[in-house]
C-alpha cells in the first residue's frame, strides 16, 4: 500500500469537497479498493471514507418500494426485516454476496459505483427498476451501468441512495465462480404485473437485460417458458473458469431457477 | 490404571491454546532491535537474460540500507542451493544439476525468480525502493509446460540440459512386462494428467537472519519443517558457515504440506545480508510471492497400461510418466517422481511385473517438489483410475476387480516388483469395513432416485498404500539420497520429576506437543502436564531430520522410545541402588520400579530426584543425572494403507459435482491420539478433494506467466465444499519393525481422496460413455463432457 491521506467527513457536502482533490478516491466498504491498494495497483492521494455520513445510511420504505442508503452494508440489507418483507429477493441476494466478512463491510453504494461485471447488486438495480440518487441528480437504473467498471457517475459524484420498486414476484439465482465466489452468471428475475424484467450479471462486461426471456416470461411466468431460449455467446466474458458458451448456457439455467424460486 | 492422557487417548491438542488465542510465535512475529526488512525484486518474465541492474535510484530512496544483487553474492563466493537427491538415468549418467543461485546471476528462469534484494528500515520502504530497481531484461522464449519442454526445437531452460531433460530414469523388469503383455487376454489403457498444485500453507514463508559480530554466530529464524537440514544445506553448501556458528530456529510454523521442507534462496539471502549490513534482516513473503515461489507439487503427464488374463487377474503394469521439475532442482525434487512414485505403483495389488519410465524435465516454471503425499498420490491416482478402466474392460464390479487382485494378508511380508517390501496390511479388511459404511448394495437405488430428480450419481473407490516413515538411511542412500533419514530424541528428567523432550521432528500442525507427550506420560505413568516437547531449534535439539513423509511418529516417535528405554535402564540402576536390590530383581511398570516379590518400590519421580542429588551414589558404577539421547534409523518404510469411498451427485445442467458422502477406512497401525489422527485424515481428504474438483495451477504454456496467481483464480476447497466425513481405522496390522507399531497418518487422506472422487465422477458420467476425465472436474469441464456426449447418446 502506498501512503495516502485519510479523511472521514461527516457530511455529504464535506465529502463532495474532499473528493475534489486531484487523486482522491471514495471509500465505501473497501472490499475492492483495499485489496487493490494492498496490491499497489492504485495510488490515491486521498481516501475519503464515507462511513461517518449519516445521510448515506438507512433503509426506508418509499413509494411502496425501498430506499436504501448508499452506505448500507450488505449484511444490513440481508438481515433487514423491512427488506425481507418488501423485497425478499433483495435480502436473499445480499445474503449471498461474497462471504460473511465481505457482507459485514461491503456497501451497496460501493458495489454499484465500482460496477464490477461479476457483482450481484447491478442485476437488482436493473431488474427492480431502481433509480440511483446522487449528490447531484437522479439516474435511472437502466442508464446507470455503462460498461465494465464504468457507470454514468461523473468524477466526484457521490451515490446517496438507491430506490427499488417492489415487484410482485422476484428471485435471484447465481452461479458462483468456485474460486472467487463472485457471480460467473447471476440472473435477477422480477415480475411487475404484466411486465417481467430479467437482468443478467457476471456474463458480460456489464449487467444486461435478456429481452427474449422477458417477453416469454411476460406471456407465461414459468421456467418452461424459457425452454429453447438462450442469449448469444458472442461478446460474453470468457476466462479459465467459464467460456462464453458455458456462460450463455448458464444464463438460461439460472433464469429458470430464478423463475422457479420466485414461485 | 491406564494413563488418561496416555497412548490411545483423544487428548485435545495442547498447542491449540496458543494458536487459537493468537499467541503463537511465528517467524514474522519476531522483532529485533535495529531489525531491517528485505523485499526481493523478482523477474516478471519466465525466461530472460539480465543485461544490467540499475539500482542507483532505489539505493537513494528513504530508509534504504542496501540493495544487493547476484553479483554481490558471487563476489562473496555464495554457492548454489544444493539438491539433496541424485538420480541416475537409464544409461547410468547422473541427472543434470544446473546451479540454482539465491539471486539470479545471468538469467532468470521463472516468473518470480529473485534478481535483487532491497533492505530498508521498514517493509514499505523496501517495497517502494524495490519498485525503483530497474532491471534490463532481454526476454527469451519460454517453456511453460512439460510437454512443450520435450517438443522438438523447444527453448532450453539450461544450456547444459539438452532437450530440457534432467534425467530419463526407469524401474522394474521391462522384459518381463513385455512378455506378460504379449500373452495378455485383456489390456486396459489410460492417459492422464496429474495437474500442478500450489501448496498454500496458511502462513507464508518468512526468514530472519542475524549475525553476532562478537561471536561470529549466525541465527536464521525460518518457516522450516526441518531446521537441521536447512542448517546443513545452507551452512555447508551455500554460505560456508560451520554448524557450530549457525543456529537455525523454526518456531511455530503455520502449515507446510511439504513446501517448507526445502532450503530456499531467501533464507540464504537474509542470513548473508545480516552480516553484510550488520543488522538483523527479515523477509516475509506476501501471498503473491507464495504463489510464485513456494515449490509446487505434482505436475505429471502419464500413459499407463495394465495387462490382465481372461479372469481379470493383473499380469503386468507399464507406466510412462513425464514429470515437470520446474526451472531449478528444489531440495528433494528428483526423488519425488522416482523413488516416491514408481516404487508405489504396485499399490495394493499383486501385479507380478511392473515397469515404469520417468522422464523429468526443466521448464520455466516454479520448482516442483514434495507436496503432501509427494509421488504417492500420483501413483495411487494412476493405479486406481486404471483399475476402474480395467473393471470397465472386463465388465466386472469395481470392488470385485480390486478384491481379486489384492495382495492377500497371508502374503505379508510382500516383496513388490518395484523395490519395496510391505510389512503388513489387510486390504480386504479395509474394503470389508468400508462397504457397509457406504451401503454399497443400496447404491443402484440411490442412483435411480438421483436420476428421477435429473441428477447423475456415481460411486468411486480408491485403495492406497504409501511408503512412509522415511526412511532407512542405507536404502535411501543406495537410491541417491545425499542425507541420512534417521531421527533423534533426548529425554531429560528434571530433579523434581518433570520431563523435557527434545525431538528432531518438527511440528507445524501435526500436534507433536500433545502426542509425543502422551507417549512419555504413558511410559512413565506421569501426568501429561509434566512433559514438555521442544522442537525446531538446532541449538536445543541434538540433531534432527524434520517432519515430512508422515515420518514424525514412526521415526521420531521411535527415537523417543529408544531414549526412554535408555532412561528406564538408567533409572533401574538407580532404583536398584536405592532399594538395595540387584538390578535384575527390579520390575518396571508404568514408571514404578519394584523389587520383585516385595512391596518395596519407587516412582520415577523419586528416582529422578535421587539422580540429581546423588549423595551416596557409587560413582564408579553410576553417573548422576537422568538425561538420555537416542538416534533411530528405521529398518524399513512403514506402509499405511486404506480404502476410500466417495459418492457424488452431478447436476447435468450446470456440471457441478457435489460430494454426497465420503468414507475413509485407514490402517495406520497403532494410534496414539485418535482425535488428532481423525483431524489429519479430514485435512488430507480436503486436500485430495481440492485436487480432484477445484485446484489447478495454470501457467501459460508459451509465456510461462502464472495464470492462477491468487485466490481469485486458484480455487481452494472451502468448508462448505465438503461433506461430513465418515472416518474409521483399525489397529489389527501394526507395523512390525518399529517399537510403537505405528505407520503414520499425515498424508493418507490426500493420497486416497483424489482418486476416489474422480472414480465417482467418471462413474456418474458412465452413461455418457465417459471412461476418464482429467482433474480438476470443474463444472464447465463436466458440463461440456455431458453436452458433447449427449448428441451421441441420443443417436444411439
């Protein structure tokens, strides 16, 4: 780890000022950033710890859905009675992130701002028609993830909260990388009346919607409705753990499992 | 009454108190006044020429004490890291033994090869400066795999090793094997890869060197499984320090699995540098360095054929193996794919003729050496996979196939056609115990139930035998070992009756501080609390050959018994004197010395006190003191053996294999501490399962870059990957040639498990015509196998 200046602002305004420093980085739960620093793969001048900002915390019911502060840890989402009641699939997703240590530290805002292609939360943001509120504006979940480790966030823009719509039915199914336990493929299926959303993480550079799956499920919300459907392997991620065509296959398998779990 | 903490008692590990409360003392925990920190500059290339090293900027960085290179070591006449075992090729020529310098001199030969060392006030300063060292490399073509090493026109790792061959060795009677194959009714064949593994000890390697200018004494504190061997190798061959001026301490060590047997360059670097800079120098590997530079394990590519008669009796076995030794010869590397592998190819079977050829090659990868099981898992895996293929060829039940060919108990001692002589073993009994544990008759029904749920179920058997308790020095010497393989123990009774035991075995997870104390408590009828076990310090222990090859109890425990024998003889003399009886009239039981036929007796505590307060000793006949030392050199290897049975269920949609059950039946001879034995088996099984389903050390074949250099890509088994194990052992076949009748248990789990798991996986896929799959059986590999076979199945 290279030396840096550690700052711990207590208000969003102070954080917004602090992040203006030239090579400053925001620190959420640190579950990606800290290992990166330890490996000397990043060299920020300043680390702005968002952990002392009350405005970034808390889980509220809002517009029938949920509003979750950016600095809410995965374990808090997983164990929240409110989340379990309103969107149980979201609690269950959070309970499956990483391991206990990661869940106790990692935050929702950190996860989505980092936009790791194999992170779990991006699938929920897209499938649950979320909107992301920052210190500057509101961004539709559909527009938030723009590429591998890339988002619509501007330099220095800070995620405040994420607002999720409440689906009638939803579930998340993932196939873990056996080594890292990140998602090789994760599929979040959510049904809102006659509309179905199927968001896929892990498989490609960024989360995407499987539109053919959505159409089929909107007509018939059963796993069998996906028989014969698959996403194109072209353009999917490929590494020593999973080739593109294996990932494409797993998208269908996980989508079916999510539909079954959604009931 | 039997001692509640004696032999056979499941005493909880005494050392765990400090380990579990964070009070262990590991090498990195040691701090010294004025201590400096070393960070190595390592090659990013698998193969390159060093054209120059510019460290002017680095040397000027804050806190930097020194930047040292191979040229500095050469100027100080630092030698090459020695190899402890010499193999001769078929043609009688000795193996190629190119130099292996602690800091590379002209060329680097694997990613991670050390080029320079930066020594600074803090580790971070040393790291900062190490990044500023500019090495001018001329990249050379690399060899990233053993098959590439022997391909025509492959680049040479060492100029003086033509075709990259270290040795081309063989064992067995080729003519007899050829004749048996000519007359065989059936032949089973297999091609398989035993993939490379990274040892992954929990504690990374670390070393601290100190030099005392006033006495000229060096101290090396290091993560070693055998400090005396390191003292000998480093002192005599690398740095030229005589033993009496070099102390090597291996304090608490957090696991080794073989990887800490060897003498590594970093140990020599910090010891040498400590004198050079006049201050203590400490180096601790980070996890990335562990991946890159710990000696790896396995890495065989083999072809094997088994000849059978019309009834499925084995007639002959023919094996050809290509072994990857990496870029340099690690300490015991040459012996692993030869005398610890080919000699085990008889397995539990009475195959009358066996011939094995092993070609060992250099590649631009990390050195490969002993890793838990060391050669024996490779042998077991090959035999047991081949036996399953043979059962398929014969259409015979896999247990029947094995039973038919077992060496019968009555044939013990049994001389195999590959040098070893098994002393004891009842292989049919192991199988008989195992079958009810797994409800073998009910398997077909369970398979049908799985199928009804869309799942594929398979059962796999593996029988193994290993040569442990390494080893008789005369045999090892005849086979090329450059060291003896005995063990030493000293038993020191103190005046008030407590005991300190000094053992040359080293404990880095095995629980010696408990088991060795149990042996002493049992022998002398004293509380276990009165016994302290000291190990891991060359200034305290008379001598030692360390811990590896499941040898501590069989060899070190036997030395302990010999030393206790001497103590008892001496105590008997003292008792006779105190009780005014003839020595021949003294009877000894559980530490009480009684004059036969009387009620006159003394406890060992009374005798110990008298030994140190010898007011009326007949000093011409009886020396004061009660402190004895013994060396034990075994007569033979020991032969732990067993039968492992694994049941798996495969999800064909994802290719995920789940281990449903695993039963291990082992014969370890007599058992000192069942709890520790069970723990050793559990750990071993998980490591074997790791190889079968998860672990794979991958180098890019052309660039020689390590692809799986972190836990993001190198898959370690986790607790939720394995089932609750069923572990049984029996003590019907104690070792016949050591005093405790023990065989060793440290490696057994690893040796049997991989084969049992893979046999189960292949069995589960047998409906798809699958007869073999290389490890690890990753989800994608299994899924692809099913997918590629499925259309063929549909067409049939």
